[in-house]
C-alpha cells in the first residue's frame, strides 16, 4: 500500500479534513442515507356572481406554498450537505361574461400568475473558501469550494445549481366575442400576455476542483484521492452569482367562421396572427455572433461577436419575427344526408413560442460576469514544499482572477480579463435571425355505419414541422485544416480567439404520418366495444 506522509498532506486538504467535510470509511465503501422533507399547503377558491341574467362574473384564487429539504452529497462524520428549496405559486383569474343578445356573447378574462421558485439553498452553514485557505473570491460565498473525484464519480460540497431563485410573473388579458348570424357562427378575439423573469442563479459560485484520477487521465497521481491529499487538482472552474431581468410579451388575434353551407355540409374557416417579442434582458446582458463585424459597445472584443447597442445586433435574444400568420380550414360532410356516413377533414398552421432556455443561457456569462475554466500545469519535478494549486489557483495557472464579477467597462481587454477564447463548454449563443418554429397539421377521416350500432372509421393524420431549434456549432473547422472559421477573420491576425460556438438555430424539420382504423360496436346505452389500429 502507498502511504502518504501526513506531514506532506497539502494544507488546504488538511483544512477540509479538520472541518469534517470529507467522508471516510474503513471498508472503502460508503452508503449514504438521510431524511428528506417536502411540506406544502394548497388553496383553491372560486366565487361566481350572477349579477343579472345577462351578466356573470367569476373569480378564481389559487395559492401554493412549499418548502423542501433534500439530501445532498455526503460529508464527514456521517453527515451530508443538505439543500433547501421550495416554491410559492399564486394565481388569480377574473372573468366577465356578457350576453349582449340571444345571438351575441362576449367573454373577458384577466389572469395574473406568480411563480417564485427556490432551489439548492444550503441548509447549513459550512466553511467558505477563505476559511479553508482556498485563494478564490466568489461573488457570494455559500459554502466550501466543491471537489469532484472522477474515479468514484463523487462530488463533495453543496449543489452547484444554487442558491438560485427564479421568479416568473405572467399577466393575461383575453377577450372573445361570439355571434351566431344566420348560417354563420362567428368568433373573434385577442390576447395580450406580458411576461417577466427575475432570476438570481448561482452556478458553481464557490468554484470546483476536479481530480481526474485514472479514469480522467490525470497528469498527476493516478489515484484521485491521493491527488487531493497532495494538492494536485487537474482542473478548476467557477461561475458568478448571476441575475437576469428578462421581459417579453405575446400579442395575438383571431377570426373564425363556422358556416353551415347546407344541411349536410359545414365549413370552418379561420385566421390567427400572433407575435412574441424577443426575450430582452433589461441590462443588455446578451450577445450574438456576426462574423466580420466589430463591436462598438466593446471595441476591444474579438471581431465577430456583438452586443445589444451595436449596429446590426438585436436588442434581445434575436431580431423580431412578425410574420406569424396561421390560417385554419375544416369541413364536415354527410354525402347522402342520411346520417350514416361522414367525411371530415382539416388543415391548420400553428406557431410555437421560442423557449426561455435560449435567453437563460446568457445568464452568468462573460463579459458581464466572471467565468474561468483553467487547467493546472504538469509537474516537471517532485515539489519540495506545498503546491499552490489549491491555495492560489489563479497564481498557479497564470490566469487573471475575474471575481468578484464587475460591470465590464467599454474598453475591456478580453484577453487580460481572462475571457478568451470566446465560446467553449457552457457558453451558448442564439442566432440573431432565429425564427418561430411552426407546424402544419392536417387530417382526413371517413366514418361509415356498417349496420345498426356498428361504425367503421378510417383516418389519415399528418403533420409537418419546420424551423425547430437545436444547437449547432457555428465555428467548425475548415475542412483539411486545424483552423476554425471565426479565427480566419483578418482583424484577428491569426489569433485563436474563438473555440467552438454552440448556437441555437432553426436546424431541424420533422414530419408525422399515420393511418388509423377503428371499429366500434354499441351494445346498449351503457356498453360500447371498440378496436383501434394505427399504422
């Protein structure tokens, strides 16, 4: 057995052990168990007011309050890093239905909703990096710097996903007017929905040392635990405490006519328009890629990356998409008018809303917040004293310390601040020309009564989706070279200021086609048998 001289154990490692942060086991196996709590209260109330025979008002109130306590990573002394969380959710809706005449009805509805979620809040006070002698300066010290051991797939420390608080406020104004006029059933209306997201996301805020061991191909000891005792991590990375103040709104309107052309033929015609504004961070903490263009907001930024306020850069995540028109058509036809056969079909265009993930990916990113991912140099000889990899990681790697995070000045030197190369793991971009995904949906069915109480139905169901989003590397290698596309810009003078750039793009299409056959038999008013097959 290899025994490490206790006097040679790294001082920072000794501090972790003295603080009872490292679990130990005589057998070499560790089994962790502990209690978890999930306590919540929920309330729903609805009140209906019949003001007159033509006026009805409804009020719905909902409240949900939750606190959780979850078992985290094991610590020393049979203890654990517990994480607290929970959520408070509130909703209120007021609707007013007005009967204008026997053929005209209007419904107005207002809804306000608030979701206040909390995740990964440390449930106990533990030593901070400064207490342990780790030379880092987090935006917010919430516990010890995390340790990750590759060979055991074991992490030590609180969850890296917090403490995080996500508050979403949504308001909806909706009005729908219905009018039955002769053979026409008209329906029209509109909707306005503003949305706010206010987030403070602490992601790896205390930093993390990684020990590769054998499985990760360490440059140091082939035993990750021994590497910890000797103070030789392979990698260190850290993010900031990152707020977001995102705003967006959705506006839509529609018109529909259900037209009874004849006794045995009904047509449904409709059109809908909707617009969802690009998600906007009020402090302009977003960025986009534009090869060959130089930022005016940050003139020292590498050519090819732009920020809100720059010419040709969007104010939010992407440029507005104002062309989302959605026609719909449907019909129902009884060819003989005898009620024994029907043909039904429909076609419609439907738009999605770009997911909030694209904008949240800007949260906590350089240059608006500190970020570092650095690798420690291999040893050229046996050290004669304690290394400074754990105690002074920035000094050991020669990297500038970007923490605590600071509001970046316009003359920021990206290289000196440690923000180069641009891109890499955990950094995501949004194509500024991203468009709203949409789908064509269509169907056709034939129903036929074979004999009394027995009906056969044959249906075709299809859809065709376009502009679905996916991540795509916007900076691939040029074929036959080791040079990436963005690094060929003349202003870079051969510098490798960009690595791979994962960007949300309209990169995917999809389609679905199915033939469905169904046979149903009614035996009585209460008993029905059916057989369904879909290809």
